[in-house]
């Protein structure tokens, strides 16, 4: 398909409008009786604006109309891979394909989102320079995991499951057996990471984010002299999680569970390092999500990936159904064919 130019500010503003509605819905779910019903029309209208911004070329390129017609004719579930230059991040899953004035009644199931791109296509976002994952699955007995955790938030989230989802606690215990270690500060994280950069690995980060920094402690509790331990900006992220230049080939997948980690403010730092040599992308969120929802999503995704032998694509689709509706807030910047197998090397 031939490239064309759009208005960057218009695209950014439309993306922010979508994420604003997602934030409103996410806040509703902090309440036990939260619901997306009253926000769904607003989300559809914001998604319509996003589609207009995506397909309104600044140079009046009429060939874009053919592209729109082509996309409209594709069967539901068609793979749609977007290659990003990491400068503008679009919530691709929430592009709305129809007239929002014709939105049907809410059924409180995945079909409520049938006319958003997240249901029309299997949207995956890639960075232009990303390496392909190994042609064969990575052996599970070679995988190491490193967990960087905001301890108080992670503890509060897991305590919620003692009564509501005891099965999740069992899955958490199972996943912890793969860890090289868990850490609550970035200095310790850097030390542990340097010891495993030549290993196939899963990097899981559970942190608070304001869209510009990742915090492993509440910001108001951080001593000025120790900010380097608990705050990480995009430059620091690239510094901490770079891989050494060695002849050993290793494969790493990242799950960055922090608010707005798929948003543009963080995009360049996350995409550039998690799509660099030896990395195969990351999973990130479009808006702020309650700690218990975020933890549940991550556990289900990682369990399907590591214990279930599912590919990233399969785990992503399965978890969407298991943790609906907040699973829809996650975007896939990881290579869909990345897979871990049981047993010995394949």
C-alpha cells in the first residue's frame, strides 16, 4: 500500500480523545459496580473521529478512499499489522468502523465492541527495526523471568484474590518459580538484568506511571536523594534494560504493566528498547487500570504464554475474553508468533 500524509496534531488529538474516554471507563471500574454502558456512545464517537484523522490526507490523496474500501471489505478477524516509527501512538483497537448514531443496545459482552477495530481486525503494532523471534519455540526450561514490582500496589492487588480468585494465587505461585528474582528498585533491577541479558527471558514490570516515568514507590514517599532507585524515565529505561553486545543470541519479551504505557508520551522509550536487538516487543496499556484488574490480566496472559505454550497472539486473544472488559485496554506491541514450549530445547 502506498504511504500518505495526515495531520499529526489532528491524529494526536483524536488519539487523546479516545484515551480520555478509556480513562473515564477505567475509573468507573475502580468501583465494584462499574460499567462502561453510559460511556460506550462517547467511545464510539471518539473512535469515529480517530478514523477521520487516520484517513484524511493533508494532500487530498484520493487513493486513500480505496484503502478504506479495502479495509471495510476484509473478513472479521483479519490480521492487521501496523509498523510504527514510535513518534505518534494511536489506540488502533478503538478506531470505530460505523456510524456511532446507530450503536445498538449494550449487552455487556465482547460483541458490544464488534464495530471497533479491536474486533474487526487482529491489530498488532510493530516497530520498524524489530527482529523476528526464533523460528522454533523457546524451551520453557531455559526461560528466566525478572519482576520489577511496586510492592505495596502488587501486594494489595494479590490480597484481593484470596477470596475472589484463589485460582489466580496458584497461578502466581507457579509463575514465580521461573523468576531470577523480584526487585522493588531500579538499581537492583539493573544488577539482576545484567546477569541475565544473555538468557531467554520475560521481563515483567508492575509500576505506577504518569505517562512519563515509571515508579516503584509512591512519588510523595520518595526521598530526593534516592529518586534513581524508584523513578525511571525513558532514558533510564533504555540504560537499565539494554543488552550487551555479545555473540550469544537471546530473546526477551516485555510486559510493562503501568498506566498509559502504550501512550505516546512513553512510546519512544518503550518501543525503541523493547524492539531492539534481542527483544521482541511489549504488552502495554492505553489507560489507567485498577491494580487488581491489571494484576489479573498479567497473570492470565503470562500463564497462558509460559505454562500453556500459547503464542503471544493466542495468549492475547484468550486473555481478552477472560479479563473482559479491562483486557481491551491492552495493546500488543509484541511479535505475535513469539512462543515458549514445554520441556527440552526444540
